[in-house]
C-alpha cells in the first residue's frame, strides 16, 4: 500500500490551546482501537479563556489538523476550567494593541473569520463542550459548532453594543437560525445573558447537565427557576433568574457546593459514540448540508463585517475596549 499523503498546511507546537486525541468508546464504554475524538481546548483560564491572536491562529490549525486526521471521529471544542468556555476576544490585547489601529485589526479579523470558517468547514462533526460562560465571540464560535452540550451553570449571550462593538462575527448570522429573529434581536442588542436552561428552552443547545454538587448529589442551577414552568400570573419563568429571597437562598446553596463536570464529559462522550455508529460519508453529507444554512449568512456578510469592525476600532470600539480594560 502506498504511503498516505499529509494534507496538513503546517505543523505547530500549540501554546495557547491544548490538542489531544482521546480514544473513542463503544456503547459499552470500551476503547475502540484506532479511532479517536480530537479535543481542542482553549487554555487561557486567567482571562476567562478569551482568545488572543496566537490562540486564534492555533484554533485554525487545530481544526484543520482534526479535519484531516483519518483516525478522528469527532471534534470536541472546549476550554480549561469551569468558569468560562470563552468570553470572546482578549480585551487586554484589543485595548493595548488594536484600539485605534484599524489596519492591524483588519488583519486580525481575517484570522477570526478563518477561525469561524474552519469550524464550519471541518470534515468532522464539531461538538462545543460548554464548560462555562459562552459570551460575545465565545458565543459566536460556539454557534459555529454542530452541537452544544453545556453544564447548566453556564451563561450565554452577547456583549458588543454595550462595549463598543457589534456582534457581527457570527451572532447576527447564526443566532436567529436557533432561536428566531425576535429573540436574536433582543439578545444581540440588549446583551442580557441567558441561563443554560433558558438557552436550552430556546433551542440553542443540544443538551444540558447539572454541574453543582451539594452533599454529594447533583442539583440544577440554584440561581434560576427549574422547579416550575409558570408563576402565579401564568408567566413562563422556567430558566429565568430567581428574585429576592429565592435568589439569596440560591446563592448560599451555590456557595455550599462544588463544581463537578463529570456529567458533562459523559454527555459529550455519549454523543461522540452515537456519531461513531453512523455511516461516515452519510454523516458528513448531512452535516455539511445543514451547515449551508449558517454559511449562507456567514459567507454573505463576513467580509463587510470585517471592514466595518476594523473602522470601528477608530471610534466606539477604541473607547469601549480601553474603558473595559482600564476599569
């Protein structure tokens, strides 16, 4: 048999992310010889896993590496820790280098666009393991994934208009496909975060699992309503933040517990296994066909969005990111 060709663009020593291949497991939990899931892990927990320029470049190459790897079944895109999957671009880098420097930010946005496209064009299904908050650009790269499984303390939302930017790196292209135009409009403009339970109810997530353990038992997020659907006035409150005394009690319960992401890992592994049991070419065709709905909007808008975001670094983004960075 002829030696297989290497189709990777480049080899890199990852520093801002972690790239791991973990064995696939069958329905009985046994490792499957020769098959793996590629884990691409953002590694900047001190800054809530916000992506630096270097990290963006590494995600592009990692997605390409996993896509080309014949032994990879699925890609798991996640981050270190339990506080955040990703909170978007690194505001320190934005404020100290890109603010007031539109030509440099335009080059950066070429990389960002390529990162989103690398997810949308990956030849393997991409699962977003949402280990914590998914905000701003983190929401955008998360929505580019094919599936999202979250621990239920995570929050989801945008930040752009409140901090000097616009969520045109994916949210205005993708969010309405998940939740409808009204909810997308509200989220992208007002920038109020959603709980995982609310995001799941709206159709943004594949699955949610509890992560808080109290007295050795998993309990749902105590800061939001999960024990009833409506209040006394008939208003739907499931997944909304608790108020008053109930909120204070929830905060105390949260303080008394510990975070355990084992159920999240189990849910991700279950989905990887289910995907492994499909016909690979049929799976690939299905995923690429469904991705076209996202790509229709993304490919139409990404270049004009890049141009506007670069120019905005001379005005509102310059002010907003510097104010955010300097407190």
